[in-house]
C-alpha cells in the first residue's frame, strides 16, 4: 500500500496534538490535586466521591444538632446546680426561722430572705438559652416559661421538650414545668398537713415509711379527741376507724398506722385535725416557698403554725432538691451521651473524607512522573518531526 508523504505528516501532527491534549488535561489535576474534575473522568469514582460527600454533609448536620443540644444541656446542668445552692440557702433560712425565740420582726426578716431567694430561683427558671429562646421553655421555647402573678407562679409556656431530629433524639430545651412545678409532694410517699382551722399549737411532722408492704395509699385523718377527759388521738382511713383509736396523746410520741410512722408535737386541742394523703407529683417550688413566707410574715401566727410551716417548708425543700438533683443528673447523663455521639461523628466524618479522597484525589508522585514522561515523549516527538520534515528525496540523489 502506498502511503503519501502528506499522510505521514498528518499522522505525525495528530500524534503531537494528542500528546499536547494529554499534558493539558494533566495540568489542572496537578494544580488542584484532584484526579476527577468532571464525571466523565471516572464515572464510577465520581459516584463514590459523591456518595461520600453527601454522607459527610449529613454527618456535619448531625454534629450541628449535637452542638446545639450540648449547649442546652450544659446551661441546664449549670442552672440546676445554682438552683440547688439557692434551695440549700432557703433550707438554712427556714431552719433559722424555726427558732422559737424569734420575734415577729425577726421572722419577717427571714421571710424577706426567702423572698429574695424565690426571685433568684424564678430568674433561673426563666433563663435564656443564648439563641433567643428560653432554656426551660419546653416545647414553647420562645415563650417565657413562668409568669409571676398575684396568685403565684404559673406556667407561661408549653411543657415537654423540643427534640432535634438525628440518628438519636437530642433535646434542645428542658421541660421546665416537670422540673420546677412537678416534684413529688410530701416525703415522696405521703403528705402530711395541718387543718388551717386548728385552734391549738400542735403540728405534724413529714412522717416516714416504716413498712412499705403495709401501705394502703388511702386518705387519713388524724383527729384530736377527748376520751373521758384524756386528750387522745384517733386515726381514720377513708372515714373508717383504724388500729389507732383513742391513743392518749404525748407530744412527739410515734403514731404508727398502715406502714406509716407519724409524730404530733406541740399542744393540740380537741377538735384539731391533721391529714395524710398520697404523694402526687405537683409540688411547686415557688408555691412551697410562698406558703412558708406567708406564715413567717404573719405576726399573729402562733408557735404551732410557725413550727408547721417550717417543718413543711423543710420537707418541701428536701423534696425539690432531690427532684432537681435527679434532673441535673439526667442532664449530665445526656452530656455524656452527646460526648460519645460527638466522638462517633468525628470518626464517621473522617471515614467519609477518606473515602472521598480515595475516590477523587490525585496520587501526586505518580502524576508528576507520568507528566514528565509525557513531556519527554512530546519533546522527542517534536525533535523527530522536525528532522523528518527537513528531509527530502533530493538529499539522497547524487
């Protein structure tokens, strides 16, 4: 087959142009360090890189949720710690107010101190979350959680928690109503109280559980009666007599009934009555303080009423502190979970970046070596073409 000189030249030029194109395509990859700059460079590798990139974006979104939840739980844990300190101060103030030698003016000073502590607790309950909402706002995080009204503190928001959707549910707010308004009343099993109409100075303590198996969960009335001229105690369960019937009254003597042990102290009179009811989760820290403050501010309160208010206040402060300690522990547990999730997210993000890099990143050493070989070959082809182009048949005719 006869091959013309023009055809040979054309083939050589095409080869040179292809070498130029190969080097031109290699240069951008070496500049940005990417082996794949468009899907057509490697469709399979491009698909792997895209999947890894999207996975990294999802992980980054989850991490933002983790960071938001960690901020909320950190603030909540700190706020509940401060609340515990304020409640301990309130408890100490109540102990001091129980001093029987205090004058009404001195009790008034203790009541004012409790009022200041109440205000600080309310400020904590309405603390912001740093993002324009309220830390204890529950599901209504943009509405002030608690309103101070003449009738007492009432919820202004919505109970529950706002949860951030992710591979794991993470709270961005705290259920303030459950923490501040819903501790278990009394000693956690039953609640004792004095009838406000009592004429004597007797008072009842918080009581203890002596036999859990004997508890009935009923409602009890502890009545002070006259038994043939002897001041006595009778206990009724749901209106019916119990084993404690006409027990002679001795101040501080234990009254044991249906697994409960109670103590009456002070000087009650016939007709006075005290109640024992099942504990329920409705103890409001602000209302508990308000009850104690009201009695301490009352100059006409007798020693029995003061003792009852102080005893009930101490019982309630202990209940609320235990409730808040549990909530603080839950926030701390959530922080531990978030730390673990943070670590997993970092591992997953590193894996996604590694997969993406393996799919699209350029092996720079190999690329440089290949480019240098291409450049050497191109230069050699140019020199060869130049030599061949200068050659002529007349060079061999003599």
